């Protein structure tokens, strides 16, 4: 799949693991991208883009929410805002 973003083009591919019996693996059905941002507009935009490209997405509006998601079921990929209000570096 090729996506056109701004002035550039990005090639993306969704990989589906198949078992010997032809079924999708459990890993693929459980995998997701976690989008972490305190701004709902950014979270929703990234979620729409990722879902449009075929990814399963969960959102977290805070670092605490993101940690809860990761403890319950770790994400395959995390897109995280680096300037969150309650996070001190």
C-alpha cells in the first residue's frame, strides 16, 4: 500500500502471519498500536490515519492510561507525545 503524506510518499505494508493451517496467528489479532497524547485532536487524527491503513489502534490521554494499557496487554507499537503535562523528565 502507498500513502501520500504532505509532499512525500510513504510505502506501508501490513504483514499477516499465517499458521500452517492457513489461519491468521493469534499474535496478529491481538496486536495493536497505542497512541498516547494529551491532546484529543492529535490522538484522533493519528487513530484515523492508522485505522485507515488497516491497523488496530487504542488511545491513551495520559501516561498513567498508557501504562494501564501496556500492563493489560502490551502494544506492538507505541506512538507517544514526549511533552505530556504530568510526566517529569
